[in-house]
């Protein structure tokens, strides 16, 4: 009887596999590096901050920080990077609201006004959590009910 139930279960509900475990996060920084110098001390254990020289140096799955970027920089990054890339823009503390609006409209996931590196770290951790939750949400859970 148990064998029959197991066989029926396999035929009725296809196996749903969980997403592969995510590796340790990497933050690729493009632009003004001096503004993120203290960032590693505020990120969780296992996170890496990696300076990059251009958009072609960014690897899939990395969180991208565009330091000192404007709307055109964000549009270019969105055109070049994979769709799933997280783009975080770091701007000056005193930057006008119009700059914040323009980089978000251009496709940045987050715009952070400069300041203490812990603030940027908090936004990066939140980006990572959203990305991981979206991976799980894409699973077809209807087959498991």
C-alpha cells in the first residue's frame, strides 16, 4: 500500500526543487571608492567588497554599487548588466531630490545618500534579502499543495 501511494504521489505532483544555495555575497564597487572604504567592517561575515574598473568587470550575482553615479550611468548599467543584477547608487549627502528621483527612475534598485558606511551596508543586506526571497517566490509552489 505504501509503495502504491508513493508511486501515485510521484505521478500526480512533479518534484519541486528548491533554488541552489546562494554563495557568499560580493559587492562590486564602481566609481568613487573612497566613499565605501569603511564598508567591509559593517557587512556580515562572508561578504566581500570588490572594486571593479568597468561594467564588463562585474560578474553575475554581484550586488553593484555605483558610487557617484547619475541617471545616465544607471541606464548604461541596466543596458549592460543581467536583468537580475541589483544596482545600488551611492550619492552625496547633500544631493538634490531630483538626482535621487532620476537614478531610481533610470532603474536603480536603491539610492543611498552618502554618510556612515553602516547605512549603505544596511541597504545592501536588504537588497540581498529581497533577491533571495524573489528566488524562492519564483518556485512553483502550487504543485506542493
